[in-house]
């Protein structure tokens, strides 16, 4: 059996405007452009062999949920850096998630914040803790 857990992965997000999305991901987030795949999709580099693909779709619609999450060592510092590049963080007031005045949701030792790309794809930053999976 092929062990997919050891294979390189690409997360694909749909974007309406490739230049605008590339400017955001490369310029504001600092992701390096690796090139284009055979279909013409822009591929950006992530840690190791992982990558992010930007698939152009003029009718791109986001899911309404976090599509990509980045673990950071210092959430406040990462947020300040991204805000300096024009990123705006979201606030939530939901039954299980309520952000504070600094756009951060804290649960136990974990801290989380969210922002959207120009097409509305939700990106998450998180610091600390281990995600528990109960199956």
C-alpha cells in the first residue's frame, strides 16, 4: 500500500485574480514562488516538500472555514509583522470562539487568530498546544 502520509502535499486555494493573490501570498505573507505547474497554477513554497497552489477561478468562492493554518512561535509578533504588510485580522463572537480586543482567541495555553486573503479564503495562525483528535 502506498503510504500517502510520507508524500509531498499541495494545498490548493481558488482565487479570482492571480496577480492580486500572488501579491498577497508572496508580498504580504512572504511565501516564495516556486513556479507554475503543468496546468498553469502558481505554486508557492511551504516548509519541506509542502506547497500552496493558487488555482484561478473567476467565480472563486471560499468555504467559510479556515482553509490553511500556520503554527507560529509568537502569535503577537507574527500578527504585528503581518499587520505591517496590510493584513487585517478578524474578530469572532461565537458560542465557542470569542476573540479579544487584540483579535486573539485563547483556550488553555493555545492562542489563535484569523485573517482572510483578498478572495475571502480564511487563514489561521496558532501558537501553543497540541491539537487533540478524538476518533
